[in-house]
């Protein structure tokens, strides 16, 4: 038994070691991730709470560590950010000190305790308008993240399997062009994802008693454009390679940063500006920003037009690049 | 056979890989309505040549012309291809697989017509992954015929099939030939080539070493007949007879113009003849004659 085990172990190791792109990628990915994370999360300890400050003045709270204070000039804007959990607390420093907190926010609950410990006289003010529960805030992000995984992995691995099995080579012997093939893959996946997303939306919305503040038709348009962009992105990865490990690694390289930085789980407003700038490049960020605007704020098409244009443009760019770099067969 | 204009012309084809020249200056023309065979052992360059002709592989140099023009969009519409190895899309039935490829062409046969042509009626509803080797090849042939092609490429179509499945496949190819289709066939089975091909080109190490109609090539190279005897029944004493002997692995072959005289000599030398086989030379012998080696199948 040991001999057989060793024979298979040895052969598998040779296969892995001789697959140069995968080997290189396996070594470089963790190094890249560590360096990237170091840039993003390195340096001195980062603030845990974000507090918006109206007006000027002294307050013991301002000396607390691990709290990022953001000056806000417009109270209405500050209230919006509290209700949408973009900041954890809004404090008006003018006497008497008043504060606003989202009662559905866990971080809001803790920072409120800190404020009252530092300044017992601070007066709590009612949050005007509907406070957004965290689950409602999370809902668009979860839907979009599910779309992202389905788009990237669903298409990437299928095309790879077609290539490795020789099915693509057979298709190449027909009048079918690379662009036609890729477009068909995109449309096939798109219809599936739109269907699944609609079903998920209906089930989850019923479960958490969620009602979109904005147009459902607009959300559908956003789902279509967002899916198109992310499917096309998956195709650019699958367009050329024939190694499952390499394609898997590249897809992970795309999905992990998107999952962490696109604002699925938490707002990245307190992250360095360049991180936000990189995050804005991700189609997932555009989808989540627009979805939250429609679902939570009732935004119309005008407000999310830049997001929609970005998604449409990236779809075309990714598809064109995919068609250009496409390989029908294993070289 | 009446001469007709070539439907396909291959001009000085070269395919160079970093460590090997797979095809080295191959040229030939295929008249319309004929079956043209590319023969040779594994590694001779047959599949590379045919894949360049199909437009799947780019040549390093040289050119393929279809109806006098560089092979392009028209060629793709009018060519049917059966690769040596092809996987189909999973979870599709035989009919759905044929229908998928029918949808890729502007013109062609009805799906049911192709299914009937390749005797797949009883298998039409079966998952394509659950077919035997012979049935799978018939399905791939059906897919190759779905656009009613003018020219059909069959790359080692019967490799790995059992003898019965192979013969069934040959019958199908015969029926396609009867429809005046042009067929390009690669094979290392000489029997297959002899049966199906109107003209053959024998390849070895990336070059064509002989080309012509099988019978003409055989008559050019062999005026003799071959007598075969089991090696263990051929006494050493008989080796002193003035005969042209060829030692094969399990038999001794005697090549002769004078069958009567040779038989007399063997009888006089008391060589047992109960297992004697007399046969004309075939393409296998021709390959041996041309290259000095047996087919490396």
C-alpha cells in the first residue's frame, strides 16, 4: 500500500511542480496578500469607532483612543450617516452636548457608553427618520456577494473544463467566433443569476420584513448590469488558462479583496483614501453602493447612473479583452 | 475515376515546434468527391497536417486553399470535422448534442436526418456520456455531418474501436462517400485506407514519402506475391534455397514473381505447407518497403 501511495504522491508532486504558472502563483499569492494587508491594515492600531463631530469645543470623549473623529458641518448629513451606520455616533459639542445614535448599531451602543462615561451630561437625541437596522444594511451586500461568486466561479471553471476536455477545440472547428461563444456564456449565466437573485430577494426580504425604498425595476436593471460586469470579469480569467489551480487562485485573488473592501460587511469610509479608490474600481463596490442607495434611500436612476455606466463600460472592456485573449485549446 | 478540380490544396506546409518539426514541407491536392488518406505511424505528422488543414492549428509556413482561395469563413461553413478525441457538453442527450452543433451553421441537414444517417435513432434520448466507443464515434460523425459538409475530415476515426464497431463505421463512411462528399482520412490502419481511400499519401517523420492510388502504388512497388509460413514450421535447411526471405516476428515471408516455381522448391525441401498463406502485398508491406521499418502503431 505504501508503495502505491508513494507512487501517486510522487506523480502528483511532479504535476504540481511542473505547472510553472500555478507554482509561481502559489508562492506569490500569499506574499502579495501579506504585503497588501500590511499596507491596508498595517501601521499603528486603527480606530474601532467613527464619531461625527458637529461644531467645535472640548469634550473628554475627544481624548479616547481608537476613535476616529470626523468633522461634520451639516447636521442632516450627520444624521443620514448615523442612520445608515456610516458613522457610529454623531455628537454636537455645543453646550449642552447632544448626541445621536442608531439604536440598531452594536458599535453605536458601545461608543454611547464611552461617551456617557466621559461626559455623563451629554443628552441623547432621537434619531429623526427611520434608523437602518444592520441586517437591512447588510442585505444588498449579501445579495451582491452571492452574485459575485456565482458570476466569477460559475463561468470561470466551466470554460476551463470545456477547454481541458477538448470541447472548445471542437467548437473552434465550427463558424462560432470567440465573441459569440463568450457572449452566449455570459447570457446563459446572466439569466440564471438574475433568476436566483430575484428568488433570494423575495425569500430574504420576506424573512427580515424588508421593503425596498426604491424601484424594484431599477434594482433589476442593476442586477443585470452588475452580473454582466462580473461574469465578463470571470471570463477574462478563464479566457486563456488551462490549469484549475491557477484559475482558482486568480479567482480567489479577485474575490477576496472584493469581499473585504467592497463594503459587504462594513463601511470602509474610515479606510485610507487610496484603499477606497481601489475599492471603487471593483464592480462589486459599484453594485453595493447603488443597491444600498436604491433599497435604503429610495434613490432614482439619476443618482445611480454613474454606477450603471461604470458597470456597462467594464462589461464591454472585460468582454473585449476576454475575446482578444481567448484560447480555444490547451497549447 | 474521373479527374476533378481539387477542392483542397496544401502548399509546402511546415509546422515547427521548439524541439521538433512535426510537418516538413508537405504538399498535395485533394480532388472533389474523393477519399484522400493520410497514412503513417503515430508521430508521422498526420494529425498536425489535418489540424492545419482544418484551421485549428496555424502553420509555421505554407498555405491551405479551399476551392482555390485561402481557407476562410466559407470553408468553416462547408467543412465537417471528426477529431481524434472530442468531449461533448455534459448532460446533453444524443439528439441535443447534434442539435447544438446544427445551431452553429447557417445551412445543413435536419437533426433527425443526421441521426438516421448515422443509425443513432435508438440512442437519440440517451445521455452522450453513456455511449459505447463505437456509438460515441457515430455521434461524433453525426456532428461532423450536421452542416451537410462538402469536405469531411476524419482523424483516426476507428482508433480504439473493436473490430465490429470498426466495420460498422467503415460502412457509414462508405455511405457518405456514395453521397459524393470529399473525405480526408488519417489512419494508421492500412486495411482501413485500402478499403476507403481513392488516393493516399504515406507520411513518415513529417514528410510525404509516397502518394497515389493504393493499387497503383502497390503495383509500382510490388510485382510479387507474398507467401507466409509460421516461423516454427520453416526448417533451417530451407533457408539455403534461393528464395527472397523476409523474417517477421512470428512468420517467414517469401516474396516471389514465380509462385509455381517457389511452391515446387518448398515441396522438394519438404517444408510443411498446411499453414501456408498466399496473399498480395498490402499497404503495410508498402510502408515496410518504403521506410524499412514496421508501422509503429
